[in-house]
C-alpha cells in the first residue's frame, strides 16, 4: 500500500500513518474479512455465504444449521463451510449440546484457525500484519471475562474435529482474545443492520482517537478506510472505537472496559466540548438543555468496535 505504512505510535504500540497527503473521501485501503460468521440470533434469517437477509433460505442438508439463498450461494460458501459442517453436526450430538451449534465466537475462531492451518497468517502482499502479531489483551481481562473465555475454549475443544490439526490452548486463547478486541460487525445487503462478525487484520492496526481523521465504510462485502478530512504525510490515521459524542468520562470508561487503555488524546485531556455534549442528558435528576452542536457527518452508527457509514446494495460500488 503506497499511501500508508505501519509505525510505532508513541504510547499506543503499532499503528498506521499516511505516507502522502490524503484528502477527504480518499480510500486508504480496502479489505475483505479473514473470516466471518452470521450472528447466532440471525442464523436462520441470513445467508451464511453472502450475508443477505432473505425470507426463504435453503438449509444445509448435513449440519441443518447453515442457511443459503440458493445452490449458488451454497457452492460459493462451501470452501468455508466444508470443515465446519461435520463439526457442527458432531457438536450437536454431544450431551447438553444436543441439537445446538456452537456460538458465533467459537464458529469464527474455528474458521480463522482452519484458514491459518491451510493458508497461513498472511493472505496476501496487501496484508500488513499477521494474526500472531495482533494484541489479545487476555492478561487485562477482568475475572468474569476470563471465566467466559474458559467456557468458550472448553466448548471449542468439543467442537474442533479430532482429524483437524490440534493446537495448544495458548494459541486458541490468543484467537479468542483477538476476536474480543478486534471483531468487526458485517452488515446485510441493505447496509442497515449488523448480521455477523468478522476479523479484518489491517483494520486491527488502526488506533483510536476521540476525534478521528478516518471512518470505516462497508462497501459490498469489504471494509474501506476513508479519510474524513485532509491528512498530512506522517500523520497517524485513526478511527473512534466508541461514540465520540459521549462526554469524556463516558468515553474513558468504555475504552478502559472494552479496550484496556486510557485515552490521552487532546479531546480527553482538555474535556473538549463536554459542555455541548451534555445537551439532553440528565445530571442528578435534572435534564440539561438540549444543544445544537454539530455532528460529524460521516459517523453514523456504532457496531462492535468502529463507527461506520454503510453503503446499501442499491448504491453503486465506490471506486
């Protein structure tokens, strides 16, 4: 990629910075998911191949779990589903798991590890990091999250086929930690609803800022990182992990709870515009008067980690 590079960001670890001047709307990179799965709650409503929402779906005749638009989608998704099909069927035959499929995190972790086993951690010259090098923050997890992680690992081991390559528990834990910190939701064909979760390695390198210079766009199955304004050569590219329209105290708490760091950006240090952001909030039972503060035009909604603007299927693909 000739417009960005990996560098050591002071106080943040690895990050990405511009290597040339970028203007508002410029695409810094586009990336398909390393692996993605449909949410548990939508498993019978969303195609497991193209992630479209359909009224009538065709169920996999073997595992009885995966759903597809038609034979075309089923054939297109077979590469990813081939190994998990038998695993889902076997998992659903075990004791308390009878008739059930593993949860979305387990299914995603398995898809990631099957792909790692087959193709390695770097899929192309455009991928700027391997999955081994991504942070998992397991050592920072609170006790309750660690208990959930142990349950997921236990169920993963029940799910993982004996005839697949066996992995150390530490390696499995790392993948779950990476998903927890860096999982990114994918949308349906209308671009309005989150329907699944995936892992995008390059996107994992983009650090947080409470007033970011980039946003993430979902464009027909791929994510695009786009500039929100002019970015100078050598300037770090950032996105917001949380709702930057929240006041500093709320943002700081969410970042510490979910991403395990204390934000030191200028907006946090200076509590910039906190007074305006209090509009409509209740403080000690008293509602503060609503304000007419300007809302950043490209930031529309928060999914799991990033704020994104989504392109409906009816739109033409962006160049």
